[in-house]
C-alpha cells in the first residue's frame, strides 16, 4: 500500500486494512496509486504471478434461509457529487441481500463483477503484496442467487445498511452480509463512488478512487476523513429514502436489473440498523446518532469521528475491537462510551487485526498455501480464520436480532467458555 494511503487509513484505528502491506512498485507523490482519471486505469503492475491463478472460496452462510441478491444503480440528481463536484449528480451502486426462496435456476453472484475483479487484480491485490494474476478473483462466487424471489415466509424484513472501510469495496463484507441475510435481514451494501478503489457500473464501466493530495498533513488527513464521512452519510440518507420508496411500491433505481419478486413489499424501514468496518463503522455510529430512522449501530474496529465521538449514542451500539485494543487505548472509543446512554456492548476479538473484519480473513490464508503473502499476520492477525468469522457472525446476528427483531440474548455481554476468542470490554 502506498505510504499516503497508509497514513490516511492509519488514523482510523491501529493497523488499517492494508496499512502494513508493502507497495509493489514505486508510487508517485501525487496520489495513493498511479494517477488515473476517474474511471481510468493506471500503469499495470509488474509483479509476476504463478502459472495458474489460485482458486478462492467464501464460506457458506449458516442461517436457515437461502440468500438472494440484486444490484441497484442509484442516481441522486438532487446534489452534485461531493467528491467530484464537476459531476452534477451523485451516482451509486448498492447490493441488496435477502432471504430467498430456493432458486436453482438463478446463478450465484460473483464476489466482484468482471471489470471490477480485473481492476482489483491489477491494482488492489498487488498493494497487498499479491502479484497480479496470482489469484482467480473473478472466479470467487458468493452463495447468493442473483434475482432469486424473496422468501415469502420470512415476512417483513428488518434492514441493515453496510459500509466498508475507507477505500474498500462493499464486496469485502460479503461473508458478514450473507450471514445476516441468511438470518432474515435485508442487507444493503453500499459503495462510496470515487473513494472505493473500484466500482463497476452497468455496462462494465469502472470508476476508481480519486488520487490523494500530495502533502498529507494531519490537518489534510482530518479534512479528507471528514469529507469522506459526510459523503457517506449523505449517501446513506439517500438510500434510506430509496428504501422508503421501495416499501411504498416505487422502484428507486435506474432499472438496469429486474427487481426480484417480492422485494418491494419485503423491506421494513421502521426496523433499520447500520453496520460498518473502519471508516464505515464510524459512519454507522454517526448515522445512528443523527437519523431517527436508524435503531442500532455496529462498528467493526473503526475509530470514531466527531461529533458522535464526543456526544455518544442513545441507541444500541456494538463495538468489536481487534488485537490488544481496549476502550481506553482508542480515545474516540473512550469518549463515546462515556457519553453514551443507550445499550452498549464491546467485544474484542483476540489475536485479530484490522483486516480480520473483512473477507481477507478467509481469502488470504487460502492464498498463503500457494505463495508468500507479505505480513499476513499484520493484515488479518493470527486468529484461526474459521473461528474469527464464526465469532463475528454470531455476535452480529445476536446484536441485530436483539435490537431489530426483539430476540433477547445475553451473548453480547456473556459469550461464554465456548468463545475464548471473544473478550468483553468495559
């Protein structure tokens, strides 16, 4: 990862997603990756890959429902793009994941669509120390059926908005998103255009992240994070409005893909939660603070930004930390925790790292069996991937089950001896 990106992400909490990965090639001072216009591609990395790309798999969700998915192409023409103001409107891609009827005739969705997977292979993977062509990123399949009908017996579905870390694709949360959907939630995973490293729009068009400024002083970093946070908050409010329109029977997107049968009447926007990793976790907390439509927020290892970092929350809040961090080692956690008056829970995932709360937790170990991956422990810790994912899935299912569907649990405060990986923080 180029040094400028390390600095930016490092401000959001200990080892950010790719904070310890070396850059595969010299990086110009003008940005966090070789300069390219939005939607364009920089020079191809020169890393050599093994002869055959390593196949990779995602673990199946464990809930009682099969999972369906559909992409929405959303356009907000009420505002110019906050990150690229020359664009007169904001354009977004969102993935909806939901409990589905068994639908063998519907293909499983890819982890990343083809053009985005190619861009990830060319730019994002080498930034992790993985040569281009080393892994079959395009061949990774999710367990969700594209366009499958919504499960009728699941009833009205509580909604969870998901947001990834700064610069990260929404795909990096697939293992958690699918899990929540398999337990009866409608999950909306949202990308942040011109901040996420790559987003594929209809027709195969890829929009890439904008280059960072030359001089990343602490003041510039703070301004960038605040800008990204404001853009995401506005995006989330726009999506909440789109869900309201969907629940009233109005199609909120551009109609690129047919809506799955039963989707319009499935969403229950009155039961909405938010989930995020890193910067996405900070945005989740802030959105819960600001938005009456949001009932609960879960933050996966993200440092918090003002004002919620200082004012706290009156709504249910879950914080999941990594490594050796506590409520007292991260100042924004300490201040938010002290000021909060709503139900609050904090768990630490022992031997985990910041990237443990992404799909890299299960993908990188598969690659490491075939080729060296620099500093895997720095990226995803030393925790057993299977146990790490199981602990995260169990905690999030318990949290949103309790606060969105009234299923009481004491797991969040007393995980028990079966979960030595989880430590309750006070």
